[in-house]
C-alpha cells in the first residue's frame, strides 16, 4: 500500500520497461462482458514521450489486476497508421444499444499543438474488446487546440474537451445524434 491507503496498479504497456500509462478511463459491467467485468482505455506515456501515446486496452475482474485481453495486441491504433505525430487521450465508452465498445482518441496531423496543425477526433469499435475496426474520423478541429476529451453516449454523443492556449483556456462542448454531424463547439461556463 502507498500513502493514504492507495495501491499503485501494475499495468504492463507495449513499451517494454516503461510501464507508465496515462489518461485511464474504465467501463464497468454488472457481470462479465466477453470475459471481464472492467475494461480500461489508456495510453502509454513513457517518460513524457507523446510518440508512444497510442490507445490501448486492459481488462480486469477486480480493478486491481489488469491484463491485455486474450487475443488482443496493443496498441489498437498507431500514429504511423494515421500519419499523425501522436495519438492521445483515449476514451472508452459502451453502447448498450449496439452491445459494443467504442474507443475515441485524438490525433494531430503532422504538426504540433503550437503550430495549430489540424486535430482529428478518431474512433474504433469492438464487439468483443479484442478485435477492433479500422479507424473513423469523427471530427476535425481546424487550428483549434484541444486535449483530454471525454465522450459519452446517452441517446446522442456528448463531447467535452479542454482548450488551453495563451488566448483562451476553458472547457468546450458539442453534441451529435450520429457522431458525424456535430453542433457548433460552445464554451462551457464553469464557476471558479
């Protein structure tokens, strides 16, 4: 046990020797779904290197012992596949109506946050947590810096992301019935 009764989770990443996952997101099922009660999206972030920050999946039955689901090879997407400098900020959701997992993540197209290169919001889907579809581009942010997105589905997709620039810092929101046509981005009013 660590300080304050916490436990450091041992999550093995595909980047050998640098098991430093970041941006975790967990889906919980009441009973096992394709072998596990819990599925986690994460990205390795070895020593702060975004070049290895590709979306991965781990699974567990107790929230303490995590493993790569049998038959899955992490990462489920790579920056080389998409010609992006990095794939980051993975977010997992479950669509009960379609009985599938959806992995949402961001990829910057050959550029950096500082130079305003386009940023893609991408998605892959899985009916079993092991086999994942080809990527889909769900939205492209043109010269708009955004990180740490969260997506939920509640009859429609609800999307939040953080913009952090010298000119503007804040939480932004948009929605979509189908994941293709989105409302305009609007800045959320968040009290201090």
